[in-house]
C-alpha cells in the first residue's frame, strides 16, 4: 500500500472516529470500506467481523481496520 492510499484510509477512518479516540464502531466498517472504493457484501463484512476477537469488542482501531481493509483488497484481486 502506497503512502497516498494509506493517507486516504486514515482520513476516511478519522471521519468516522467522531470522538477522536482512534476507534470506530464495527457497525461503521462497511461504510468506511465503501467510501474507499470497495463494495463488500454483507457476508464479506460478517466474515471480517468474525475474525475480530469477540462480539463484545464494539470498536476497531485504525490498525485493525487497515489490516482488514488490506486483506479484503487482496481477496478481491485474486
């Protein structure tokens, strides 16, 4: 991932990080990914969320988000 794409991801993530604690709600993940130009199905989003530690975790920090976004992009490229 080049610097421009990384900056774009961070900018979009920050828009959804309303209280500026470095986290977004899991329910906002689909919106963030769609803004970045990837259109996951509900099933895709469910799979991403399943990989998170538990349903008790309601927030995702930027680095977890970025990891999931990159993984998602790799799946689409195959």
